[in-house]
C-alpha cells in the first residue's frame, strides 16, 4: 500500500520520534525521565514545572537568548534557569553524559513544537 509518510524526510521523522520517545522514558540512565517530573499538557505540576506553552515562553525567558538555546541549556545545565516556585538542584543533572547531542537536539525540537 501507499505510505503517505514517504514524502516526509526520514531525518525529520526520526528526530520527532526520538524526541517524544526520549521524553516518555520513565528512567534514563540512573535519572528519572522527563515525563516523570514534567507534564506537557495543561498547567499540571508533577515534580517540575509544566512544559505546556514552553514554545511561547522560552523566547522571552532570558534576554537575547533564542528559545532553542534556552531549552538546551535548561536540559544540560538544569540550575542555569530555575523557574519561580521551584528549588535549585531539584532537577537531576548529568544529561550531557546520558544523552547524545542528537538526542538533546531531538528533545529540544519536540519541546518547542507548537
């Protein structure tokens, strides 16, 4: 049968899939996975802040910093930008050692999808 996804570049499809798959992992290495602490729908607070609406907020969080750079730094250096109402050191670190650069890029892309 015909595959309508065939017109999509394979790289784009794998990035999207990898990002959501990574986000939904319950454990990554010895760290809790993203989905364990962050909701992506609504204003639900699990352990960390909800990531719903991140696309519209990320560009204005740090003056002069692009949304993708803000999200990437927030993953790789969790204490660089701590959201009001949450504690320094609350998000585990070490993501740069646990994830490849491609995996981080995939997460950033997935989190910034409108």
